[in-house]
């Protein structure tokens, strides 16, 4: 039989990244946490934690951590059906992968509908967040992939609309003769990180298939709100979520590089089936929030999205 107090210590170390933070979370000493993890490793005959700054889980450690979190969810569900069970030590924690732009625009509204839960959010690009589900490191994810990850259910949320925006002064400086492939190749743009392909996708959309997609010089800005600030300051043009720039566009502080040519990015909610009904309440809240804030997903990818 697995010793769940020992496994809880392991999960706390992996999720917080240190024995000291795990000790504070569990209200014990760091020495006690270390002893519990060491004892679990000895019983299982394998290393579970890579000691470092931060501490990380081995493949076996991550698998056990996932198991502890799933058991916590199932126990929470059972307490709802059997009130006579002893109360939990504290609120359950839901580990979710979400892209930064969803977090900045609509996802918090869904989180607020579950005041009895804690959230451990993993930020990653929507094209890569499904990988966290495949590795078993999260219970659910907002992802661009409609195809269900094995062991998961997939539900369409809607499309997050992006607009290629810049300040009026920037547009006059870099595109005096209009937005064309030649000027797009030299005008600085804004890129979130090395996984961000939105600028390239929009360039393909507006240039069509007959011209090569240019690779403009870029500022790396790994912050959704800094993206908007960078566009307002004239640093470059970038793909900004419509909800964050609508007022700036209406006031003339920002302009679209090509008016009426937004880029719609379909998003989907995928959740692990292993957790049973424990995630149902969160899923309902996410689907409500997403469908209220996002645009309908256009099935045909061959035509540009509506303005």
C-alpha cells in the first residue's frame, strides 16, 4: 500500500520547488519533509526528486505527484456524497495549463466561480499546452488542439480574436507607403517568446500564399500587458487580444496595420477523465466564461475571419 502522508510531502516538494516551501505548506519542518521523501524513495527503490534550485520531480516522482492530486480530487468528490467523512485538511488545488492571453482576458472569471478551490496555473502557448496533459502534469488545459489528448475530453471554447496593432506614429514611420511585404520585413514587431507564431500566422493571412512570409526584427516581450504597452509606446507592431485593445483602437491610440483583418485562434478545453466528476464544476465555469468572451469558431480555415 502507498503511504499517502509520504506522497503528500513528495507532491509538495515537486509543486513548490523546494523542501522549505513544502514544509511551510504542510506545517512541518524541512527536515521532516526531507525524511518523508527519502523514506518513500527507499521503499520504492528509485529517486523521486532531483535536488536543486528548484527541486524537480523525476518521471516516477511526477507520476506519483499526479496520482496524489487525482486522489485528492476523488476524496473531495466522495466527501460531497458522504458528509460523515472527516473534513479535508484544506481546499483542493487544481493544476491547469493555460495560455497567457486567455489568463489576461477571460480565464480568471471562470476561476472566480470556484471560491473553494486553489489554482496552480502553468502558463504555456496554446499550441503547446496539451503537452502538459500528455505528460500528466496538469488535470486540464486550454489548448489550440481540438483532438483529445489520450484519456481526456475535449470541448470547443471559441476563438480568441487578435488584431495586428501599432501606434499611429509607428505606422507613419515604418509604413509611409502602406503595409506591404517589403516594409513588413524591416518594421520591428513584438514577439511573446520563441513559441509565439501569431505574427507569422497573421503575415501569411494578409500576404497570401503567393509571397514568402518575412521575418521582421523583433522585441521579445513575455507579458500580455507589456505587449499592449509596447504597441502604445511605438516599439513595434504586435498581435494583441481584441478585448485588451478595443478601447485603444476606438480612441485612436492604436491602429490596425490592415483594418478589418484580425486573426482568430480557436481554443479548446481539455480535461482528464481520470478525475471523474471532480472537475465538472470547473469545466462548466470555463465553458461559460469562454463562450461568453470568445468568438464562434469558424470551421473553414481557408477564408479570413470576419472583422
